[in-house]
C-alpha cells in the first residue's frame, strides 16, 4: 500500500496520554497514508468516537481517569461503536494487560516500541475487517429493508416509488436482482390496484351523476307545469327556497351538522346561495314560462362546458385541442336549439334561450366555488343548509319589494305539491352536489348536466307529452359528440393508465 493510494482510505484515532508517544504514532500512521487524529485521554477518545466516524482505534491501556480497559468496555458495549476495531498499544512488560484487553473485545495488540511494518500490517488488517463488517451490516440492513417493504405492499396505500429500494436494486448481485424483481412486482400490484380504485371511483361517480341528474331532471318539467299558469317566478322561488330551508334545517338539527358561523363561511354561503339557488331557480322558472322543458333540459348540459372553460381559465384544468373541439360541439348544440325554425325561434326565442343559458352558467359558478372550499369546511349537509338559508334570505326582500309575493293560500293550496317537490329535490341535490364535487372534482361533477338532459327529456315526454324535433335530435348529436371529447380529467387519467406498459422487473 503506497502513500498515494492509501490516502483517505482509513481514519485512525490514536489515544495515548503521553505526548511523545502520540506524536510518534501520528507521524508513523500519517506516513502510511492514513488520516489520523490524536487524543490524550479516554474521555476525549469516547467523545471523538461519538462525534466523528473512525475506521480503527489505537488505544493505550494506562491513561489517567478512564483507562483503556474502561474505554474498551464502553466501545464494545455501545451498538453504534462496537464494530470499530480496537488495537491495544502496550509494552512487553504489559503483555498481561494486552491479554485482558483482547478478552474484553480488542481486535489486536501492538507492542511498544512499534515496528512500522507491523503497524502497517495491523492497521491494514483491522481496517479491512472493519470494511468487510460494514459491507456485511449494509447487506443485512438492505435485506431487512427489502423484508420490511414486502410488508408495506400488504397495506392499502403504498407507492412503489417510495419504498426506498432504488439503491438496493442497483446492486449487481443476487440481492440486487431480487430487489429489481420485487419492485417490478410491487409496481404491477400498485398499477392494478390503482386501476381498480379508478374504476370503483368512476362507477361511484357515475352513480352519483345519474342520481343527481335523474332527480334534478324532473325540475324543468315541474317548473313548466306551474309557470304556464302565469305564476310569478320571484314568488315561486321565494316559496321553494323557504320550504327547502325548512327541510334542510330539520336535517341539520337531526344530524347535528350545522352551518359554520364565521364571516368567510357566511360569505361563501351567500355566494353559493345567490348563484346556485336563488338566481339559478329564478332563471329556470322564468325561462320555463316560455321555453319547453325539453329545450331547457338540453341547455342544462352546457354546465359541463362552462365549468371546463372556467376551470381552464383559472388553471384548474390543462387546455387541450381535443377538449376545445368538444366545447365547440357543445356550443353547436346550443346554437341548434336557438336557430329560427324551432319552437323558441325568432328574436323573442333567442332572448328566452339566453335566459335559460344563465341557469347552467350559475350552476357552473356554484361548482367552482364548492370545489374551492377547504376540505375541513365542506360537510355536505352543513354547506347545503347554509347555502339554501342564505338564498332564501337574499330572495325575501326582493320578492316583497317587487310585489311578487304569492299568498300562502294560493302558493301552498294550488301549487303546494309542485313547490314542495322542487324544494325537496333542491335540498337533496344540494347535498348530493357538494358531496359529488368534493369526491370527484368540479369538472367531473359538472357532467351531471348530461344526465339532467337525459332525465329532463324523459320527464318532459312523460309528464308534458313534448316531442323531439329534428333540431332537438341534431342538438343531442352534437351534445353526445362534445361529451366524448370533453371527457372528465379523472376518466382520461384512467384510460391513459390502462395503456401504459407494465414496469420492467429487470
């Protein structure tokens, strides 16, 4: 071992109370190419070992305070230091001490005065044993890590990239090969589990969307029934909101899930109540007086496109050419039911269509606001209760001041069943909407507009006897095509995951 090749290949700690011996030993060790530090007592020796890594210790026996025997006993009894080789330095007259030191765990001994060749051999052998032991310990630790990782994948939530086995997989021995195979299998299990979770999530989300659409799709037909008799929309909204508020208060009291009372929460309830309930219901009832329930149902599908546009503009969704074409087809759907020639044609028809378009616009704003609510403040029942009460309070002064108030004997007598039905649907769908948005995201939840359209068409045919014109069929064709392109982000990610190749195990 030359000086140049041995430099920095080992760190040696010399512990000797005699300065002359320390200087001689330091000079000899440094000439052999090792890094060396010296200490004058057993206490200093232990402090150095606890603070810095060393590959070997040259330890004198006779030292003041803590002698070499006690230092050796502490080193070999400490799990963090016991694998450091210790060479005892003793004179020929102290051979019995050397024997005792070896019995206490010393790895070798060196007599005074020392021979440089023998010193080199002792140091080289001790450091080599230390490195072999370090490699053995590292190997055993990596085996333990690999075994622990096998237990991790049995848990429900695990990520192969966080198993921390990359360094083991880079080994070129059997353990490295085992780690690579294990990582490959873990990645495959993870991929399949994620696909299964995505499918379950999509099925759950799809069921929520169908349920939401089937219920809310009934509202345009019921609204059309009561509005053809000339009922004032403001008065009707007033009663539906207060009936709905009464229902939600009862649910909130029974479940113990009450709306928040902080100013940010109240302000949020007012915004949600204004757009999601007050204005949306007002525009819906207003448009229902002139536009068929079937046409309104188709217009409600624009909610999905509007949510995506808002989400993309706010950076929630990444823009894509495919989705842009989908949006164009969605807009074409709206244009086809607004062109002259259908029942809502002409200038007046365009005005009522624009009023109807404000309904999905209000729903889109509601979706975005709900999606932005912090998780800890988004209990569906509490949010729905606060939102509907806020909407009822906002509509009350407007209804009274405009002279649109409908007396209870008329509202609850002649139209009580319809207003109560709209209120009940509104309450249930408000809870369901908050839950769906928080579970699947605003863009995915906005797809409920399509199930609303399908359910709305069904109810309009069943309850009102409305028929589908050529324009309606053309609008539905554009609607379905646009839906296929403006696919929810969660669905796209699942589809892409199925096309990704399996991770290699080699």
